């Protein structure tokens, strides 16, 4: 169910060749572009607590955008493209990026 008022979440898992180099060359610049498109970093860590499955990365992050359209606009933007290319082609060995449609906030008491 698509709801234009629902937020969107991007989940990221990467395995950087060099964590320090990836953060220096990609991290802050990428977050600046996220903010330019109305997004924000909700969580980010090199060592998430694994509750199920296999963790084979060295960075996980969750980004929130006001809508699916805003998230896709950022991901496909000219501003982010060179950073995405740098991440994919030079800085990492593995990338998983998932776009999830959020749900509109529920207000009031539900019965």
C-alpha cells in the first residue's frame, strides 16, 4: 500500500575495504547529500547486535526520508551519484541497500 505521507527507510550493509578510508572519503559527504534531500541518519554502527542471520559487513546504517519519492530521488541524484560510484567501485567489497516503505505515524488511541 503506497501512502504518499508515509516515510521511507533505507537500510544499508557494507563491507568496506578500509573502514577508515570509507568514512573519510564517503561518510560525511554522503550524509550531507542525505540531508539535502530531507533525509536523516537514524542509526549507524560497525558492530550491530545480530539477533538472527549472519553479519558479514563492517558498517550498517538506517536512513529515514520523508517519502519513497524523496529516498529514490536522493539515491538516483546527480549529487549522490559520484559518491555511490566511489563506494561501489572503489571503497567496498560488498553492498546491500534496501528501500522500505514506511508507515504513516499512528496518532491517538486505537481500539
